[in-house]
C-alpha cells in the first residue's frame, strides 16, 4: 500500500479554519443577534400597571382586586364630575350611589346627581368574570386631590 502524504500546509490550513469557525459563535454572542431589548417597567404606560392585572378569572385566592388609586381619579365638586384614568383592556369603572343596591358601569367621565352624599358614593372597577375591586368613596378621591396644607401662605 502506498501511504498518502500530507503536506504541512494542508494541516495548517485545516487548523486555521477550525479556529476561525470556533470563534464565530463567541463573536456573535458578544455582538448579540440584533433583537431589540425587552421593554423595562419605566417604558410601559402606567394605566396597564395594576396589581392583579394578569389574574385568571378562575383565581379565587384573592377575594377582591386592589382598590383604585385615588390619586389618579379626578373629582370636580363644583360640577360633580368624576374623571377616570384608562384601565387595562376589559376592565370597567363602576359607581354605586348611596340609595342604589347595585352599581352601574360608567365611562371615562361621570356626573354625579346633585346633592349626593360623597361619603357614601362608592367607586370601583370590575374585571370580566365577576371580579371587582375594593371600593373607595368619592370623598376619599376628593380628599386626595386637596391642595397640600404645607404649601399654604400666611397673610
């Protein structure tokens, strides 16, 4: 049998090719694959951030959803208008007057009847599947929007 002769240059070329090929995955790992970085919590709108937002309908360990944030709901006592912030998809605002047994769905603006007791008027939101939040009163919303007394000027 005749032995094949391998030249030294062929061995060097194959080793160089192996080194180059093995360094490509490392270089790609350093550069990334070109996809955008995932959004951080700071870039997401505040309206979609709500405790219990991703609760499935069948979750029964939470009796009620958290109460609405009173700092994000506006109330104009002169015109008796509530202005609500947007809720995640599917959630809806509800208002229950003192003399009503059930609450009613309302839109982003709701005018209260004249002379209604704001200490007994409840505001909450509902989620499909008959889950509701803990209620807050219109008086609590109004108190949260009053000017801060530490900034008052003395005459």
